[in-house]
């Protein structure tokens, strides 16, 4: 199976219940089966104040219960961006594991 070199999944409202129950476990299962691209990342913008690490901790316990051997490596693929009323964000390449000097995307949203 051909895996594209770089992919980013953006989950808006990523600190919510649906993300915990469904949207994180699905790519985690693909990760466990080695079916994700090497540079696959998940970016979770949301209104809750989190750091990357506190965002990862939302999912840590359930993923470690499911498969402790691969939970830590999968959690390193998760990044969080707190959303203001309007924002533009380009994730630096070094955070997304892409080529230096490249940007991975631009997000725009309005919380009103």
C-alpha cells in the first residue's frame, strides 16, 4: 500500500467528546497497524487553553489502556493550537516533520 509522504488531519473543536471517543481512536488504530505516513500529524485547534502536552494528556490514558506499546509514539503526532476569535496559523515544518522551510497549511476560522 502506497503511503503519501506527508499528511495533516485538522480536527476543529479537538478537545471535545467526539474527538476523544471516535476521531483520535481511528487514526490510532491505523498507527498501530503501521498504515499512517511517517510524517502524519493531527492538529487540533480549539477554544480551550491547552499546550501540546496537555492536549495529548486528554487521550493518553485511554490509548495506553488500549495499546501501551504504541501510545507514546502516536501521541507525539498530536499538536494543539488555541483558537482566538479569528486566527491564521501556519504550522512550522519542524513541528510537522516536513522539509525545513516549508509550511504545512493555513487555517482560518471565526468563532462568532
